[in-house]
């Protein structure tokens, strides 16, 4: 009898089991090394610097998500966010606009909330509002673009969060948005399938490290969440490095300047692939404004980029099902466009 355990797996079988994200990263760098060796080096440096730039925020976000899971706080938050829809959406939008999390760093928190059973409406309100503004970003924006611009961007974050939350509340009962998380997503948060209204208040154990099971849950959640984000963000930053290399800033400025009606919607479309990160985008926009960029286009560029930038969009895509992802993108694009139009009207 032949020992089939030693038979090599077929290429197709191996490909099905392989990590598609890692394969994509390796394939891109292999192609760059063959065709554009210098760009391969530049992309590697860009990716490393980008990951390093958000590493602190990622560590904080992953640690908070793991801590909330290990202590049982995530279930308590789920109950708090499952009360009166109007109050929870308003609370989520305000908290999102003031929270210190970037669009990528907030992903594990969102995963934990969804897995804990928090309704989609407040989750979407928080998810849309959070990446647009945070305390440190407010001061940076005020210093470079002025306090009025920073205040307007903060108001846009709150209003967009409210709009997204109430829009999601209207459609949340549709079967299209049932089970928002992808089946393969495991963020260490055990999903309780019982309706929230029927659950009892979970016990919160602040000193979780004294319990083997909770300590193990903290470690597993940190590992799974961190690995999930690092893989997808690495791929996102590699793709972003190519867009930065072949989408020059002067080209962006030439198309977004003047009084053309399409400058604001174009600012939204360009902001999605060209947006680097909030702190790098602010001085870039300041330079483009000095070159004649429309104020409304600047606002739409920053908001669209912060909500639907390539790293953020890919993290969302990896986390939730396609209908939820599409609705997220639609809300971000619509909100950025309306915010740009409103700011253009105020400035003129």
C-alpha cells in the first residue's frame, strides 16, 4: 500500500490553502524586482516607514481590543450601545470624532464591537466619524490650515457619523446586512448569538491576568488581531507606494485647482488613492491650496482620503462582507462630497 501522507500536495491544493495576502505581497515584489528594481527598494522603504508610522496606534488599538475581550468589557459595551438607537448613534458619532484612533487602528475595535453583538447603526457612526478627526489631528490641522478649517472638519466628522448611523439604522433590518463580519474573520471575540435584549450583564474582571482562561484569551486576541492587520496593511502600503510614485502632487494640484465644478467630486476620487495619512496630507493640502486648489476640493480630498484611503478600505474589505463594505464606501464618498460643497459655499 502506498503511503499517501508523503505524497506532495498539488499546486492547486497548495494555492487554495496558502495565505492569499502574503502571496500577493510576494508576487508584487517579485515583479518589481524583475521589472523595476529601484521601485522595489522604494516600495519596501515606503511600506516599512508607513507601518512604523502607525505602529504605536496599532499596538494601542490591538491591546485595547484584546483587553476588552479578556476582561469582558466588550460585552458590556455591546449592551450600552444597544439601547435607544438615537442616543447610541449620537454617542457613537461624538465619541468617534473625538477618539484618537486612525482609520486602520479602529478596525480591531470595530471587529470586537460587531462580534459582541453591537448593532450596525452605532458601529457605522463610530467607524465613519473616527478616522476623520482626533485631538492631535485637530491641533495639526489648526496650525497648518487654520482653526476654521479644523473646526469645519470636526463638524463634518460628527455630521457624517450621524448621517451614516441613521442611514444604517434604516437599512439594518435588511437581510443584505445580516451577519456583517466575513466568516473567516476571527478576532478573538467569541460571538454570543443570543439577542442583546435577552442577555444578562456580563461580569467584568479587570485583573484578568489572574485567570488562565482570560490571560489566554488576551494573548490569542492580540496575536490574531495583530497578524490580521499587519498582513492587510502591508499589502495596502505596498499598493499605496506605487500610487504615490506614479501620481505626482503637481498633477493633483493642476486638476483640483480653479473654479471647475468637478474639482470637488474629483477631490473625492483622487483623495482615495493619493491620500497618504492624515499628518502627511495636511502640509500637502496646504501647498496645493497655495497653488490654487479650491477650498472645497481640499476638504473633500482630506475627508475622502481619511475614510476610504487604500489601507483603510482594504482593512474594511478584509473584515466585513461585500454589502457592508460597499455601503461604507458609499457613505464616505457621499459625505466627503457634501462636506466639500458645504465648505466651498462657506468660503465664498
